[in-house]
């Protein structure tokens, strides 16, 4: 009887036979998972000669940089020695996949041939190892209906009885690159408020649908910036494994300092609840392009400029700023993190920087050091006011206030960027996507990149961060 096991982050799954042998996998930058890989007790081979082979049924190529597999010596489910049998590596080179063993022997496949190719390669190597024990042994040719377990052990392993089976232990290497290459998008309407919205999402094979879910990331737009201006940024954040929603919220706001009223595109807190509710509708609508692939229990916030201020307000309940907060807003429990570009959090009348009591919700701020609309010092002071870690302050060298949009804004931003616009968008999207992966998906590789290694790997970025609360003075003295 077959047993299909899935990784927690669903980057690929294995279709195996029921059994008592366990293999550990690290998939798609996630944590170690365990899979059953079929029985190692050969007395059942007479019923199905293939039951001890393992198969990759579905491999989402876009989501994996590489897989390294090591085969270890096992005896009926017990690891008798940490002996390395083989070291296989899968390398994803755009449209070509290459498998390499520890001797440098490699074979390449096109995307369409990968599943059959990788299965054949792994099992050929397994056969090769077993044939060193007994040249007569072959998984494909085995026909031992008349042999019981004791006879089979003597037949297959006459010289090395401590080597009756091999179990692969596989890990993926972390990469800060996008996990999904193909991104879809469509437009819808937020039912409760009538806002038009663009939605960006990773496209997965039909075989993987209903086995993979992506958290929601809501993009809160800058003042008077149309949702279409964020299409490149939103698509790139989606490529890290998120359903990104970019609504247009048109309303009137009053400048509290002057009393002047404006009508246009202005984000507000209530969009957080409205969009989350809409995602439940979309996920349950069979005709929706994102039906059954949305994890509506996990929500992250993105934001630009005014929208970033709205996002910072949505992370807390203590302060309600005019024009930003919504009277009916209630922070949803699904809200797990937020990261915002070119923003600050200040009293609109006094310009005083206000505390951000983010209630242990991880908060990131990104800014371009050529931003003349929201001065970098304003974002830095806002970062200092964020009360609870984890928090990160990410500087993008050479980007201005509109480094996040498809094109620079020559009218509203007097300072010209020195960083190419395409590079700026990719950089801001990558750090946004990895920040959300770290905190919505528990991705340890992404966490390490954001808080430890990323600024040394990215020549355009500098990072200040804090992952743990600073100890109280009394605690420091006690130490």
C-alpha cells in the first residue's frame, strides 16, 4: 500500500511504500523533515519487487536550488554506521538539471525528463552500490517469490551482512534567489469595499495543487501611487512563495496640520482585514486562479511610504494616527510580520517620532540612501522607536524614494538614483521576500541571510538588526 509523504513547505513530495525505514530531508531551505522510504525487510519483495525503491513523484524545480543526497548504511531500520555510500547533488541551471555524484560523474536532463531521469539516476546508483556486495543483485530484475527473508539475506549479502540496505539523507543548499520562476497574476475586486486589486502568485504544476499553500502578503500602496506601479516588485516577492495582493484604495483624507482635504489613492488599516477576508473567498472559489493554494492563516504586510506608515500602525493598537488608522480595525491573529520601504512613523502635526509597539511582530524597514521624500534619518529614527525585536533596518545604496516602483518618479522625487531601477526593485523585493519567509515560514536560511550574512553578500545593502531584547540594566549588572 502506497504512502505519500510531504515536506512541511511542500517543495516536493515522495511517493513511497509503507515501511519502517525513515529518511531525513531538508527541503527548500526548510527544517529537517522525515519520510518513510519503503520497507527494508526483504521478505515482502516477493509481492512487489519495486517496493524498496523510492520515487520523486513531483519536484517543483523553481523552488529548489540544489539537493545533496548522502546514502548511509542501515540494517532493518537501524543505522549501524554513519558510512557515506554516495553523495549526489542536483543542480538547477534554469532549463537544464544536472545530477553529480561524489566522483564528478554527472548526467543532465531537460525539465520534461527530470522526474524519470532523477529516479533512474538515484536507483541506478543504489543498484551499483548493492552490486558491489553481490553482482547478481538488481532491484529491477529481482524475482524471489520462493525465497524467505533468511534465504534472501544469504543470497544478496553473503559477504557483508551488515549492509542490507541504504537510505538517502538529503539536504538543499540555501539560496537567496527566488523559489519560483513562473508567476501568474490576475485582477479582482475586494468584495467588502469594492477596491480593485491585482494578485500575484507562484504557478505550480497541477499535480502539486492542493498540496502546496502560500501565505498572503498585502502591499499597502504609497500615497497617490497606482497598484500597477508595483507590478515588478509584487511579482518578485511572490516568487519567494507568497500570494501578493496589491489593492487600490481610493478615499478622501484631511491633512490634520492644514485642514486641506485630498481625494486619491491612500492606504488604510482596515484593508488588512478586508484583504484577508477576500483571500478566504478566493481560496474557496473553484474558479479563482488561486483556489486551494492560499494559506489564509499567515499574513505579512508590505508597504511603501504612506502605506508603510499604515502598516506600522496596523502592527500595534496603542496609537491611532489621523488619516492612517481605521476606527473598526482589529489586528487579526494571522498577522505575523511586516516590512516597509521608504517610510516613517510620526505625529503629522508635531512631526514627533512615535513609539512602535509592534507586540512581538517582527518588523523590517528598508530605505534608499538617496531618498529625499522620506529622509533616511526619519526611517532610522523610526527603527529606533520599534519596541520589540526581531527588527531590521536595511539600507539600499543608490536607491531613492521610488526604488520600489517600476519606474523612477521624476516629478515627486528630486533626488536621482545611482542604482539601476531594475536592480533596486529586485534588491528591495528579495529582502522583503526573505524577511517574510524568515518569519511567516520559519525559514532558517532566510533568517540567517536577513540578520547575519546578507549584507556581506549583497554589495548594495547595509543592515542593522536586533533579534533579541536587550537585557535590563539589572540583568547586565548581575551577569
